[in-house]
C-alpha cells in the first residue's frame, strides 16, 4: 500500500516581524526549498497581515492561514496554550520557539520546531532581561510540547540536550547557500558612492544587535587600519535590531533605510520602503550602510577584500557561507559553527570573538596575504559546494515523515 505523503503546516510568525533577521532568512529559504522539492505543505500559519500591499507570505503559493489577531496577541495566546494550531494537517513545524501548541484529541497533531541557538544562556549580557525570560519560558514549552527538534549544528544539538531534550529527538539539518540573488553591481555602486567608498573595502553583515559583537569588530578595525595595504573602510550592512550594537548613533541613522532601493526585499521577503539615503560613519573608516536588497548584498560580498563575522554566539552563521559562495576571504569567530572543518584546511580565519588583537591580526592577514587569500577563497568555495535549500527542505520532509510514521 502506497503511503500518502505527510502534509505539514508551517508556523512562520518570524516573517511578520519588523526585522525578520537570520530566523526569517531561514524561514524564507526553507519555503523556497520546499517549493523546489514539491513538498506537501498544507498552509502557512501566522498573525494577520497588517502592512500595506499584498501579503508577502502569498509569494510561495501555499495557503496562508492568517489569524485575525495581531502578532503580539497571537503569540501570547500560543504561549499560554489558549490557542492551538489550526487543523488541516497531522504535523505542525515552527521555524522558531514562537510555536503554536499542537491540537490534541481525536485529530492530534505532531509538533516539530527549529531551535536556532541558546545564545541567551551563553551570553546573557547580550540579551535583554525580558528576552531571556521569554526564551527560557519558550524553551520549557518546547521541551514539553514538541515531538522533535531541528537544530542547525552539532553545538546547538549538544546545548539542547544539556537543557533537557531527548538527544534522540534532536536532528541536525544544515542550511543551504544557494539563495543569493544575482549581484546588483549598479545598486552596490550607488550605495558605495554615497558612503564615499572609492576603492576597496572590508564588509560585515547581520542584524545590528549586541550579540553580533560589532563594538569589538570596530575596535579591531581601528587597530588594523594602519597596517592595511590600502585605505579600505569597513562597511557594515544590516538592519537595526534591539539595543546598542556598539556602532552608536550613526548605525541608528543608517540601519533603517540606507542603501535600500525602493521596493527591494529584505532577508525575510517583505518589502522595505524608501529610496537610497546616506549613512554616517560611527568612527573613522567604519560605515554603517543599513539594510540592503539581496542583489546589492551579493555584489558587496563579491567586491569586498574580506568579510568579517565575529559574533559572541551563533547557532549556525549563514553570512560567512554567503561570502564564501561569492569568492570572498572570511574572518569568523570560533563561535560560528557553519565554518567548522578540519583545522589544516580551515575555510575561514578563526578568531576569539573577545580578543580585539586576534580580530585585528586576522583582518590584516585576510586583506594583505595574497597566498592566504587565494587559499581561503578555494577552501571557502569547497566548503559551501552542494549546500542547497532543496536538500535542506528534503531533510526536513524526511524527518516529518519519520515522526508521523515512526
């Protein structure tokens, strides 16, 4: 007897956030992979669409099961267990800890969810007290409600098991790296010109928030700059998250719209309004550029002397892989699992994220040692080869089948 493929509801509330961030990038790319794989998705679960224009969730072609409630009310009712996931599929997968409880009773649903990291435990000072409380409570709910967990790396699997998850229910599924848009060199050129960049540059990218360790990166750049072979500024791309990212008022001015072309889309898919605005430097040579379109980001990766990514804690770390796919040497902190590999064939220069001196030395080496640069480019391309979102989506589907039909 042929088994009917398991249909799934995807809880994608992260894509309703003002700043979808890395979780939003994962959600959008997973949906792309599920479309490519022809997966049996019954619908997308989220709060109501409150923005202008068409619902951005409609672009994947799956039914959108939008609640009449706004985001805050919906997630609070999920948290309290008052409102369960809608019917329509035997399995619900949430792309984050913001997960609806599965329906119980005769039409019981299975719940799986993705745990991206437990960074609030590793570096509590880089998270608000309110954020820590919510994440701890959400983790307890996940441990009580979920039938299986997806994590992006082995370190997160170990941390989740240490937190009380059954290791047999924790499944490592990595991300794809084939999602970048074709490089928009003209758009990148306009942005760089407005920033006053006339030649080479270093690049950093990610949501601007304390965990990304940008204050130390800026300090390391200031230390490294006199030793660089060219007058290369550090361009910092990304939207404002929460708190002081360490780049001061200039980042708050630049991170909302600078470098964003009208009608372009951020990592999670929603349109970001506004034309191209200038962004100010926080200190000599450090240039916050704001959120940019995927095409501009791809062009910036390809044109950079080096890409720098030194967060204090990370569950996976997609930006370094994006840079590697574009042929750019990468400096990454030891807390980034996505670049892990044999030490003798390291795809990135690894640094202690709390050492300004190590970061500075790595920036100088990645920008100036031609033999090292060539080796990093070759190793980086090999490291990302074959990592597709379709393969990641198919691994998710295989897990869902195994959980529903053990």
